[in-house]
C-alpha cells in the first residue's frame, strides 16, 4: 500500500507489476537484463542477450534470452519480453558469471560458454550469429581457443564446432 501511494504521488515509477524504480534512476543499456533477472531469479542470461552483454555481436535482442532448468516452472512475466530456453547441464554454474547491474545480481554465461551455446542453438539464433560470435570472441580475446574447446567438449559440441574453429584460427 505504501508503494502504491508513492506511485500515485509521482515519487516512484512502476515499469511493470511488482517493480518500482525512482523516476530519476540511472537506466543503463542492460536495464532489461536487470528487470528480467529480478523477476526470474533462478534464470541465467544466455545466447543473444549474453552476446550483447559481452559485446560479441551486432545483433540487438528484442527479448531477453534466459536459461532455466529443464524441470523448472515456466515464468509468467509480462514485461520485459522473455525468450526461455531450457538447459539440463549440471555443470552450468561453472560457466556462469555474476554481475551487478542497477543493484541486481545478474547471472550471465561466460563468453566461451555463450559462443558454444550459440552453436548448440544455431537453429534458433542462426549460424551467422554463432560464427560472428566465435570470430568476435577470439578477436577481442574474451576467451581463448582452449576455453572454447573445453566448453564445447563439456556441452558435447566439439565435433560440430571443430571445422569452424579450424577455419577461424
């Protein structure tokens, strides 16, 4: 009731149900990631959203790509628009980095795992996006070939990625 009163008086903005922000709050380019992780706390930012976070793509995601456990309940969130993929990897926490964005802990897959996931979901994100991510990741030295190879082996994508790795290197 207190938050509702503050919202009516104009002291708080309400971007979506259950989320309140100060009107003069600094909004970063990753604001939608913070909102999504605030609403779905067990999720991990992945694929195109993670590529954008790590600056490994020219793609601008129109929705926040989140990974949840394959047995987890599908979140019902109106805003921001979400694209949910299900991961069943028990070693996923090993490949996740935590970042603070606008006071919210946002868990994002690291660059090597993000590139490998793009190849694993190449039918959803596109092979051109996966290749661009691989090239940019190696060019910007966000991950080494060994890190990408280890991530690919853990994800069982090494056989798929080997020709692309050899061509890029």
